[in-house]
């Protein structure tokens, strides 16, 4: 607290991201990055953009991200007026909260969900109500059929990995014609079907995606929102009142290359999905309860072993996973799907720890 701070700053509770360790040798299964690198076309696009003298970098990037929006439009069969892009989907979500979710009624999101949502609510002074997941950690549509100022959740949900099926999403959209329903599809490419195809039928649907996970570009910060031009207009107004150039030249060209290389994208998503099945089985054999996951991570607990102590013992063996201190999930660990070699190292380490 300082006399120099603006009013309200001392009351903020910032989001705490998972650790990005300085030590390179750790097996990093804590922040849901993709274990495979980005498409080889990404590097080619970066080299092409920089050229031999980096002279292009003297110029501002395109404030409207024309080529990047075009690539996304083509991929999702939408118009560019239905697309908003930002510096990671976290920035897109920040604009969504400010532009679309501040109304008289509180917004709704699950009690167990992406922990950035309550942070944005405090930043923008938006009332929210957290709706408990079912005992099986699922989102029940009927719990969201009541007056609200908007609805937001990841699909599949994080950190549980549970997917809501399209027919339930449609029921949610039909039941909330006067609220914006935001689906944060950060993990949709690992086994789900995007709701992007519903945009033409539902003017209240906003789909948010990121290139950080399924396209392995977390380091470049690329995210986007898809929806009716009316929703996109609100996001663009906030964006252009905040930063005209949220995406730099290198991110923009890499984003195009990554979106266009559909076959590489499909290849690495399938590899992650395959490894997820193998890892889930191996963990179940070790006695873990594994929630069904449609994401690039597993959410697991062991009936006989304390999660915090497992976390500690894994770290001693140079493996980091994620643990959340929220009461309801304090005995769970969230484990990112790594390469098969990394998953095997994790299983070996756990085997050792459990039989100690
Ligand atoms: C990773 C993640 C994001 C943020 O993605 P960025 O594009 O890297 O900012 C948003 N929502 C959820 C649920 C995530 O897990």
C-alpha cells in the first residue's frame, strides 16, 4: 500500500501463473504448454519477416491484424467482422469482461474453473456468483438458467478437463437469450468440437481460443474471439481505447503460419490425445482417480496420498506439476500431457514415491 497508488489498487488480488522455472532441466508438466514445438512454418515465417537486417521492425505492425484475421476467418468459415484478436487469450478475456460482462446482474461461472475470472471481476468491479460443479465435477446447464449478467467457463473446463457437449451448449444458449455466453475454448482441440459453428445461429455466443496450447505458441501470445459482429464491435472499441498494436509483427506472421498448417496441428493434437490415454491408464494402475479429460492435462487424486506432499516429492525428482489450494480440489494435481518420454518419467517417479 502506498500513498502514490490509485484508489482500489491495494484491493486487487492478481492472478498467480504457474511457475516458469529458470532451471532448464526440469520436466515441466505444470502450465499446459504443448510438448511439441510449433509448426516448422512458424520459424520460416519469422525468418522471412525479420529478413537479414531486421529493418521491418522499425515499422508498427498492422493495428487491424488483417492477415491473421483472414487466416482465422478461413479456418472457421467466418467473416473478419466476426473476429477479434489479442495478445494471448488472457488479454482477449480481459476485454470480454470489460466490454460484455458488466451488467446489473452478477455473471455466473463454476466454483472450480480458470482462476483468472474472479481476478478480472475485481479489476473491472463486476459482480459474480460462482456456481458449484456437480459432485462428479461437471457443469450442469440447469444451474445456469436463472437471471444473470453473462456466463463464462472454459470448455473443456479447467482444471478438471470435463467437456460440455454441443447439445447442452445449445440448451444453455437458448435458455439465456439476453446474456452473453462466453466459451473459453483454450483446450477444445484436444478432443472436443468447437462451438464456432453455432455463431451463425446465436448472436449471444462468444467463443474464445488461444494459440498457446494446441498450436504450441504460448511464447508469442496469440488469442482470438469469434462471435456476432455486434459482440466483436464492443471488443474492438475496448481494444482501440487501450492499445492499437497488441500483436507485434513477429506474432502476426507466426499466427498466420500456425493457423494455416492444419496438418501439423492435427498431428500434434493426436499425439497429445494418444499420450493422454496411455498416461491415464498408467496413473489408474497406480491407484489414482483420474477425471475424464478432453484437454491436454489430467486432473488426478490419490486416495492414500496427500497432493501437496506428492507435488513436493515430484519436484525433488525434477518434475513439476500444478496444485491448487482451493478447498474442494486441494487433494488434486493437474498434470500436463508431455512427450511419451516425459510421461514415462512421471509414472516412474510416482511409482517410486508411492512405494517408498
Ligand atoms: C491457458 C488458458 C488461457 C490463456 O491462454 P493465453 O492465450 O496463453 O493467454 C485462457 N483460458 C484458459 C482456460 C486457459 O487454460
